[in-house]
C-alpha cells in the first residue's frame, strides 16, 4: 500500500466546502489541473465522476461514500491498483475546520506503482486545498 495525506485549516464553513465538492462541474475553478469534471447521477455513493486534464485520458472515479458536510470518498479502479481518496472537513474549534485529502493506493501492484504514480497524482494537493478553502471562505 502507498499513502499520503495533506491538510489545511480555514475559517470557511464545512457547508461551504461541501457545496464546492458537490458542484463537480465547478471543480476546475479551484483545481487548475482540470479542464473539466462531470458528475453522472447525484453526488452520492455509486455515482461516477469523470475528470479531464489537458492532454490526458479521462479518469473515472466512483463515489464510495458521501456524508454531508463531513466527507466524501472516491475510488479509481485502475486494474492492478485502486486509488482511494478521502476528502474530509473536520471541526478544529468553533471558528475553524481542517480540510484533509488522504490518498491510499492498494492492489497487487501498489508497492511498485504506488510510489511511481502516487506522488504525481497528489503533487497538487497543497495547491488544490489552498484554492478550495480560499473560494469557500469568499
């Protein structure tokens, strides 16, 4: 298994962060690596998200969990590996939340492919989190 986690604290509400997560078509506004993102179905377990980055093949994610406004989990089944990303909004105190992105790569090839592709996939997490909470706080 390969894993990584990034987080940021903000005064934005969990509800505002959730609203941005739920608006999948709006993800490119705070995720500069995305050309577009599309949701098939409701923002709920079982629905799929297709993400398109410039010059790359589309990536399909399946929503595995969605608990408003606390967290959602998406999974990408890439054959010999599964990439699972948990997105959480945790209460720190009365005025702040911590937004956490935690990625796990599992499967038969996780020990070899995880260290290769995991850092590439998660490299923009700090920037994405900053953009997300800046927009959520505005």
